[in-house]
C-alpha cells in the first residue's frame, strides 16, 4: 500500500514549498515540471522558496500528455540527476511528472494549481496511449496545495473536480457488483472513503449553489479519493462505468470537455442504469456549476450514443453495470434522452 507521506494544505503558503521539499527527503536538486502559463504565475515564488532552502532546480515544460512527449521530457529530466521530481500545475503536468518519476524510480511531489480531478494524490496517470484508461505509476511522496492558487483558477475546473468526486457513487456500486458477480476483491474501507468524498459534495451542493464552492473542502475530498485508490491498489473505488464512458468520449471526441465534466455526465446515466437517484446527481452537478448535458461540453448526440455503446469494450475485464446490458443504439439513445443528457 503506497500512500503520500506528507500532505500540506494552506492559504498563500507557496513560499513554504522549499521547506516542504526539504522535510521530505533533504533534496539537493529538484526537477520541476510545469505548463508555461502556470510557470509564469508562480515561478518567482517557487524559485525564491527553493533558493532559501539551498535547493537547486531545473524547470521543464510539459506539453501534451502523449507517450512521445513524456519520453522526451524524461530524457531531459534524467540529465538533471535530481533527488526529486515535482509536478506543478494542472492534471497534465502532475501526470507527466508522476509518470517520469515512476520510470526513473525517483520520488515525486504533486503541487496541483487546479482541482479538476482526483489525480493529485493517486498513483494513476492519464496518458495518450493505446490503453484508453489510466495506467499505474507511483503515489506522490508528498502533496502540497496552496488553496489561494486553486481558488484563482477558472471556476469550471473546481466544478469538474466535483464531477470526478460524484463519479465515486457509481464506481463503488460497480465495484460491489463486480464482487458479487466475479468474486473480485472488494475493499470496504477504501470504498467507504471514496463514497465519503462524494457525499461531502452531494450534501453541501445547495449551500454551494448559493455561496460558491469551498475550494479547501473539495481539495481535501479529491486527495481522500486519491488515497482511497492507493489503499485499494486499483482505481476501482473511483472509476466505474462513468469513467469508461468518459474514456470512450476521449477516443471519439478528443479535447472536448474536461475529464470530471464527462465523468459527471456519465454518472447521471449510469445512476439510472444502477437504479440510483440520477436526478439527485444531476441536481448536485447543476448546483456546483458542472455540466449535465452533452451540449454544454460541445458533444453531439450521436457521440454520446456511440460512447455508451463502446464504453465497456474499452476495459472488458472490469465488471460494471454496462456488462449487464446489451447496449444497443436504441437503448443508448433512450438512456441519454430520458436523463436529459441529450
């Protein structure tokens, strides 16, 4: 069971990043992987903090999350001979750093600047490869979060994070189903932790609709969800049929909609198939400002229908509610229409 050793969440605490890194493994040199926009905003504060702790650093720009791009950055990072690799930014930068750290057998620190999904504390990475789903790397040694930076990111990113959390309700039900039908391992502790992360959003959604999202609570919930995956040893507590639907859309309509947004929309439909309260899920998503229809994320009706039909094929070994249904075009269309997704 690989878990983050240290998690620090604060307000305007970016100046403590160097001390945080120092407390983890007394690093003399770190490789920093970040997107160009994020780097512009936080470069000076990160550098000052590292310098004051006598830590040398080398910056690397993350581009797209294809294997080719990651391999190129990996070659450059290897030359640094760093003691630690830090992923600073959105999901792409964090995933790139996570993958490279795993490949080079180096410790890894996650510093998310947006809370759009639960990858900030999980051992899983989303990369563009022949596998249409996340692959296993290493859990971060540490997670460092400045809530003030998260709050300044576009609101849709935090709403997307809520969509990824709500997906846990579907994922856990699918995991239970898999356990009943195939006898696969079901870990109640990690399942309950993932569900608690989702319920925090569900129970507070009306308050969020009136007063806005609470960035700290959502970040803590996303970290807890990532830890649930660490405990389970798989993405099971946080990834079910709704994630397969999202991965299918990545294949059919790449670049449209954020990961958490698509998982949220998928959760509405899968909840109906599972016999759960799909209307409550749709209301929660609406309350937090996340999309509830395909149109809101630029998806066409036929793309949603196709994604529903091919979703389970992307990961046939994972038992979900979609294994129980022969998803024809007509059934997919009826499901999407009846839940107001299209």
